[in-house]
């Protein structure tokens, strides 16, 4: 526990007190020098013997009030309170294709590794976003619930692996429908960042996906990853990292995976979103972030946390009391001075 939130203000108090003392001593010295020059010490003592006041108590009030003022600025704190944090957030779901085609090495080291690098950059830049993560093949599953916790998002993102789901294939309808359900409780326009090579094995479901997205205010930002020339899909990799065997279909033919942009472009265009062809992680992250700027944002709770209660009110109240006493307390007269005593 830290008793003071900003203890450095006690150092500031010492500086202020020393400065005030130096100003007072300098002013008193200049005053006495002027008295000696214009009146002489004996004449001044006779003239003011019934007028001089004792400001000692007022001076004490001033410095005590100053001390309590700086104590309040140092933020004394004890006891705990729970704070409900609020923020203005946009809502976004990231859907990542984890089918076997994402192991293709037309992008080094492979498609999925590039996707994860880009998305990690994007998450770091999206400070005003509430984000969830979906992993999908022909079915979609929630990998990370919607949150503002950057560390949690990056942890679940790093755990994505090709072929991690028990169902093969790729279907764009699955992540669209799941994202719509995840975001349904939030108002305004939301976004789905769909990162895939676009090989949709259920193209007849595309119109249904577009309808679902439009009904739920969901803009699709599709990122197509891979090359149109195509690449073989590694099936087995040896200890050195080299491909020992490539994937084959049921007829024994080697499978070639190609980027299919048609469905992605159609889906993005129909939902007033954007299609982005994957180039480099930094370039794509910047383009996606720019596409998200127009999303609606809404105030809502982002979580709660405990903190020590600030108790500055107590020393601040005491500071006001002593400073008022300094201003209002009547100065007492001193005993009559000895006229023969020299003013120093």
C-alpha cells in the first residue's frame, strides 16, 4: 500500500517553505535598512512603540496551512473502492481461417503465420475497439470472447493453428453468422475482419451471409491471403522444417490451394465494407485500421478495478482553516520596545 499517491509534493512543500522564508527574511532586512536610513533606530522605536504588532501566531498559521495544502496535493489514500471503468468503443470481430490451406507456403513462412503477425499489429493499434476472435473452417468457433484486453486477444491469437478444428473445408457463411450473433447486443454499425484465402466450399450460402450481415449492421472487411497461382499444402514436415509430404485428395491427386477473391470481393462490396489483398503485415494492418475509422462508437462499461480511496479532502479542509486563520486572526501588540535598542 502507498499512503500517498504523489509524495513528491512534500519536496515541493520544502521548496515553497524555504522560498517563503527567504522572501520574508529578505523583506525584513530591506525594511530595517530603510528604517535606519530614513528615521534612525531610536526615532523609529519611539514613533512605533504603541503601534507594533506581533505576527508570530499568524506566521505559524500560514506555514501550517501551506503544509496541509501540499499534503492534499500529495493525495493521501487509504481504504479500498471499486471503480467501474467506462469507455467509448467500436465493436469488431476478427475471423481467421484455420483450414489446412492456410499452411501453404506461397507467403513465407506460411499464410497463417503472416495472418497472425498482421493481426497482432492491428490489435496493438486498435485502442478504441472492443474485439472478439473467431477461428473457422467450414464451421466457426469463438476463440476469444469480445473484450478490450489486448493481452488476452494476443494470447488467443498466438494459439491459432492450421487444422486445429475437427471439421475440414472452408465456408464464409459460418464466421459471418457467428460474428453477427456475438455483436447483436451492441448498437450501431459493427465490423467483421475476415482473413482467409477465400476458397469457399459452400458458395451457395453467400447470399444468406450477405443478408445476415446487412440485417445486423455488419460491415465485412475481407483480407485475401495467398497467391492466385496457387501453392501445394504441406501434410507432413520433418524435423528440419522441410516438407516431407503434400496433401492429396481422395483420388490421390496433390491438392493445390489458390486465392479465390471473387466471393470475398462480393461479400465486402455488398456490406459496404472493403476488400484488401494481402501484401505485407504492416501495410495490411494500416489499411484495415483505416477501414475501421468510420465505425459507430458507444459508451459502455469496460470492466471494474479496485483502488485506494483518495482522502485529500481532510488535509485540504485543514489547509483552508489555517489559511483563513492566517488572514483573519488579529495580531497582538508587543510590549513597548526599548527606545535605546538599535534596530538591526
